[in-house]
């Protein structure tokens, strides 16, 4: 979390926003707690994937973008396993 330049409280807030945006974009209904979890875990996953390609997103905006991308990926994966 800290490597993105975002503290824990900010990570929860930004993760919640990223998860909520991904929920709306992917047309799913997860709930507030799941949105926060998806946003935070999504940001970690997206930052790792982007790091492989040499792309580094930092700060609040970067964390929000990474969280959104990662949460969308997680929602898509969850849908594959549910069907």
C-alpha cells in the first residue's frame, strides 16, 4: 500500500471509490465493503501487472486508476467462475 504513496485511510477511501466505479462500469452489485476490498486488492494486482510492463502509477490518481482496472479484472474473473 505504502509503495503507491497512499496511506491506509486514503487507500480505503480511494479503494472504495475505485471499487464503486468498477461496480458501475461492470454493472454488478457488490456492496460497500466488497467495493473497498475490490478497489484495494485491484490496485495491488493492477500495479503488479503494470509493473511487469514498466508502467508505474503513483499518488491518488494512479491508485484510483489501478484500483479501477484491477477491480474490473477481479469482477470479470469472479463472473467466469460463477457461470
